[in-house]
C-alpha cells in the first residue's frame, strides 16, 4: 500500500501560514513569550522552514504587524466607502463594533512590543514608524469624510486619529487584563466619541 503524497505549499502560501500562526501565538502570549518552535508547530512546519522565510523572530513579528495592519486598513476603507448622508451614524457604529470583534489586533501587537522597545532599538523604530503610519492613514480617511461633509469642519482629524489609536489601545488593555472594562463601558466610550466626531 502506497502512502498518500505529501502536499507541498507554494512558498508564498507557506509564508502566509507562518504569519497567520504567529499572529495567533503573539496575540495569545507576547513577543517575548512566544517561541519560534511553538509558531512553527502551529503553522505545521519545522523551525528550519520557518527560518527560511524569516531570519529572526523579530522579523516575523514585524511581518505580523504589517499583515494585521493591512487587514485592518482594508476593513476601514471598505466601511468608510459606504458613507452617505443617510448612513453616516450607522457606518461609524458598525466600524467600531467590527474593530471590537476583531479585538483591534494591531494595538494588541503594539502592546506586545512596548516593554521590549526600551531594550531593542529596532523594535522601537519599527513600532514608532508603524504607529505614525496608522495615524496618518486614519487621519486621511477622516479628512476625506470631512471633505465630503460627514464630519464637521471644526473637528481636528489629526487629533481624532490619535484618539482612535488610544481607543484601540484601551480595548487591548481591557482584553489583556480582563474585567477592567465592561462591554457597556466600551459602548459608552464609543457613543460619546461618535457624538463628538459627527456633531450629533
């Protein structure tokens, strides 16, 4: 009896499988607490295969951060593309709910690295540049919505983008600590921010 042939994934698919597994492991643990052995196991590859795709755990963490941000950015762009005079409130509420369901993975990954940033200049530089990119993208999306008349002209969208990031970090802190914030606390925070931002 012959054994079934082993299916080999193309390199790009294997790399993505490693990133997906690493995101799960980093989210459940931390950058420092995650091991490449565990990530390789979750991805269904050996450690040597993992290291063929990523030279270090730090490089893999950066790839995870970029992948999580690409997903979040695409979701935000899809949601805000639905803005009309009739749907403004609904779109912003739906976006906030979607971010909470996703547990705002990008700020969660930032939290993983903040403690290490003081000892690792490469992590510090990468996360700092990454947070700035997220801010600038969010501010750009809000500026477009403002130009279309969905956000009052007197709202400072650059400041609002930092508040958006702070909100994501707050959700991540709540998720990591458990029980700090109740669901209704987050609902009230989101409602107050939306009222101000949209001038309701």
